[in-house]
C-alpha cells in the first residue's frame, strides 16, 4: 500500500490548537464561575463529546448534523459505488476504511470532502458532473483517491473533536471581532488602532517582563498565540496536508486526472492569503503533473 508522506497531520493540528482549547477553558471558566463546584461537571460535560467523536457512531451523527453529510440515495449510489470501488482498489484499501456520503448543498460545486477518521463525502454537484460526462471516470476516481489520502495520512482524524473543543473560544472571538469591525467601520481611527495592536501588545509584554509581571506576560503571549499565530500555523498545516494528499494520488497514478479536474472545477480557494486552507491552484497542478506514478 502507498501512503502519504509519514506525518500525523491531525496530531500536529491538535498541538497547534492547544492555545485555542485553553482559550475555550478560560471562556467556560468565566461563563460558569458562579456555578461553584458544578463548574467541574460543566467542564467534564464539555470534554466528553470530544472523546465520543473519536468513535464511529458519534462521528456518523456529527458529520450528518454539522456538515450535512447524507447517505447516498439509490440514484447517487449507482454513480458513486463503482467509482468508490475503483479508488479503494487503486489504493489497496478495504471497503471498511471509510463511510461514504453525499453532500447536497448546492454551493459546494464539484468537490470531495474528508472528515474525522472515517468519513468521506462527495458533493451532489460531483455526482451530476459524473452523470453528465463533464467529469470523467478517471478524474472522479482521482478526486476520491485524494480524499482517501487524507484519511490514510490521518489529516482529519481529530478535526471533529478539535472543532468542538475550540468552539467556545471561536464563538466568543467571533462576537468580539464583529463588535470591533463594527466600531472600525464607524470610526476610522479605531481601525488604525486595531492594526497597531500587535505592536502595542509587544511593547506591553516587554515592559511587563521587565517588571517581573509574569502572569500578565503569560496572558498576553497566550492571547497573541490564539488570535494571530495559531490560525496562521493551522493554515500552513492544512495546505501541507493537501499537498501530501495530492502526492499520494500522483503516486497511485492519478496525478494527471486530478490536475485536469482541478483545472476544470477549481472551487476558488485562494493560495495568496496566509490563512488559505488550500495551496494555490498553479502550485498543485505543477506538482501533480511533475510527480512520477508508482
């Protein structure tokens, strides 16, 4: 069996998410401070779903509720099943390695998705493109092989659990960010202040360190990691895992087909921004067409 480059992407993303998880702990601690001894039970109740999401039944429920993954209907299964079998045969994987779904949201275009440790989905648009002949069998199999590469490379193993653990922080940060953006739109000077916040934070950290105020230094450093550093590092890991799944597909002989599918149905992911989750299209196509098949 051919494997992606040996790197546990989900474990790396879990380490990267530690500051955001700590932020969630702080948010929950503040929210339930008045609960006294019951606050411990609240935190335990928050942790238990994250553990449950590592198991197949709870993963199935989660991807259905969160990502709108649905079991294929007979018409969709008639199109998907032969492609799925070809992709598994090409990868040398057993059918039990993944649960296969269809995502019927019309906004996702022609695409494939991996979630958790065992969940793979294709968009309804991909099913229709296969049925109309716009997407060839080889291109469809290459796209499925790419998604299998995410599972084999363990790129998505912990993403459901991490999404749950980071949710309190992200919701709180989103609300604060919305308020700040609203103020910035009405007060141009506030926008400049927001841009200068990293500089001001750095100066404050130096001054507090000189005064020996280490708890305050730790708070400011942690806030900087969560707000600015962690999202950038996570984006780098996600782009690198995309390249690894592309390389996996290329080694199994699907590089040219995947490159052709990307050119035709590229979903608009921008590689120019630091927070982009996918590499630039040109970079992916160049690597896919240059990589030798096994």
